[in-house]
C-alpha cells in the first residue's frame, strides 16, 4: 500500500467513525461542505475526530459544526491594514 492509499484508508476510517456520532443534520451539513470546499471539509473532519477521540464531544450536532466552521473561517481571514 502506498502513501496515498494509506491516507485515503485513514480518512475513510475517520469518516466511518464520525458518521456514528454525527446527527442527521450534521451529516448533511458536512456533506454540503465537502461538495463546495473539500479542503475545509477534511480540516473539519480531522478536527471533529480529534475532539471525539479526546473525549471532548460524544455527539455532534449541526449547530456545533456551524460554530466550528465559523471559527475555522475566522482563523483563515487575512487582515490587511493600510498605513
């Protein structure tokens, strides 16, 4: 198995595990994000997985996903100041 196949297998395992703790609306929200911004969806999935594995959350709602997405977007905003 090469590196890319291993990576894809890990992502598949993470998605399967997350699907057990995401409610229906959260799954739909994540699927929509995955369609529009696959990189952001992957970042979100990895973050949710870390939270789940560390015991910080055990059930994920759409509201939690929305909150996390807004935080991720805030981190990516670039601020330009004029002098």
